[in-house]
């Protein structure tokens, strides 16, 4: 799409879901862009609208990975052993909550970080450390979440529609 604006030829760049995810840090904010991209790559309308819409609020593998990374990072900093069934169970619970409950909220990782600090009884200063890490890795985690939605829709399309 190009236009002549005051004698200068300008062209609109396509907006990619990962770029929107990095800018907004919200999977839900990328939903229109993601649906448009899925349409352009040929995913059928009924499949893309259902799977990508659900995926925007439930398919949060980037958030889950970042929650586990934050937990392991705090354990390493404070010299605690990241072993034991109860430690793993709490980590999985926090990761699932981070991926489902706090999805779609811009900077919703802060809620998960407060949960991590309180569930593992880290000192209050740990929140400052983990929130700094969160600021760095939450945008890329959101981009991972968003990129996975069309991939999931393509897999569903392949299963439902067949190879062609």
C-alpha cells in the first residue's frame, strides 16, 4: 500500500504479530494482527477465529517458560536448592497460573512475580530482583506466546482439513 503524501511516496509496512507483542506486551492486543496474519497464510476462517482467539488467552508457553526461569533464577541467587517434589509442584502451579490466569494483562508478570516471592518465602528484596528480570523477559515471552497461536491453528487445520 503506497500513497503520495505531500509529494513524498510512502508505503505502509505490514504489521507483524511478534512486533505488536513486543510493543504491547499483551497477547490479547495482538489478536487482530494475528488473525490477519493467519488469514494471509491460508488458515480457514472457522479454525483461525476459534483457535487463535482461545490461544490468545490460554496458549501461554512463553509466560510459562519465563515463570520457571524466574523461579530458578531466584533459587540460584539466594543459594537455595531447586529440588524436591513440593518445590516442583509449586513451580508448576505458579507457571500454570502465570500462563492462564494472568494472560492478556499488560505486564501481568508482576502478579506472578509477587506470587513467586510469597509462595517460596523469599525476602521482600527478591521482588525487586525478579521484577527487573521480568521487565527484560516478558516482552519476548509474549512474542513467543503470540507466534505459537498461528502455529497451533496450522496444526489444527492440518488435522481437520487434511494434507491439502
